[in-house]
């Protein structure tokens, strides 16, 4: 498995109110190919100023605050060590975060040439 | 994870207050317990997405107008259709499938969805002057109240 969720139970209750703001668990898709993990998260109402993505290996933490401060979206995953922390790209468009997490060079699959003997 | 959109049957769940519902807290607890339990049983596409409870809506009375906000992450204005009459509002559209080609799937909680939600508004509005904007995946609708529904100031005279 490429990723594991931290605090697995927390997402069962998707919105809870505390101290005037609402805490929410965003819905997430995670895909993988040879080059990267690709994470998509629904963060409606969040603009780039309100978004924080932290990768403190192995923990990836996403936090998005809506512009009107009504809802704070938080989610954390434990990624395995194959991700290059210096090669993460994030885009936020139409309320969806796309996070490209490139694999470290040494973990990309390599083709081994087979010679005839 | 799979139960973000609670079932909204009552006005109080649309942000209009909890007056007259002394056991609303218990209802909420029950719903959360249900969703906790069903999380264990459910796999794949969450049933509530198919049951017409997406998108999440919030309706607020701002005095001279109603403000309705719908969370539509991943939906652009081209894929969205909003219609209003004097007292109903309908939001319908599609969110396209975003599964990228050549990737394997580890986790999928955001399926493509075709949605349509209609609500009856709590007062009559002036549909001609309704305004809709889309920003960061949130649809905001400003619905000016009809003249007869406008709040009126009542002067209190000293007797």
C-alpha cells in the first residue's frame, strides 16, 4: 500500500462543530503510476492563501480553510518513504486540490536489459 | 469518509435555526451512529451520492435577500444549470470523471456525479434580479426578496 490514513476513524463523522467553526474531512482520491502518487481532494471555498500542505515524512497533512472561515478541512496520510519531499507540486482549481507527489529516483521502476548469452 | 452529506429533511438543517426541535441533538447523534455503522458495511460509491443529497447546500436569510451557497468542488459553470422561480430553486449539473489515464487507484471517494436538487424557498423572491457566482468550487446565489417579503421597520411611538 502506498499510503495509509492517520486516525482512521476520524473521517466517519465528516463535519463537527467546535468553537464557532466547523471541522471537516475532505473527500480524497489517490492514484499511482510509475512516476508519482496523485492525490485529489475536494476543498470547496478554499483559495491558495487558505491552503497548507505539509510533508513531514512519512506524514502528509493537508489543511484548507474556507475563505469565510466557516469550515476547516483537515486530512493526514502516512506515505511510504518513496516520495521525494523536494518534488511535490500542488494546484488548486475549482475547489479541487491536485497534489503530484513524485517518487524518489531510486524507487522508480527501471527496465533491465536482458542480453542474449 | 462516505457520509459527509447528511440527510437534510428540515429547514433547520439548511441553516435556518433549530427552534422548536428540542431533540435535534439526538437526531444528529443517531445519524452519526448510523453513518459510523454503515461505513463498515459499505464499499465503493457512497449510496448517498446517488440519492440526490449532493451538493451540500446552505441557505441564509440576509434581510433583504436570501443567500444560498452550494459546495460544488470540481464543477465549472459550464456544467451547471441553476433555475429559480418565485419560490423554488433548482441546481443541477454533472461533475466529470477525473480518473487519470495510466494510473492505478488506491482510494476513490470522489466519484463523478450527476446531481439535481430543488428546494422550496422560505419566502418569495424577485427571480429577475437573482445573481449567481462561482468561486473556488462554491456557487453563491443572491436572491433578492420580493417586495412583499422585505423586512419592514416598525416605528414605535411613545404614547
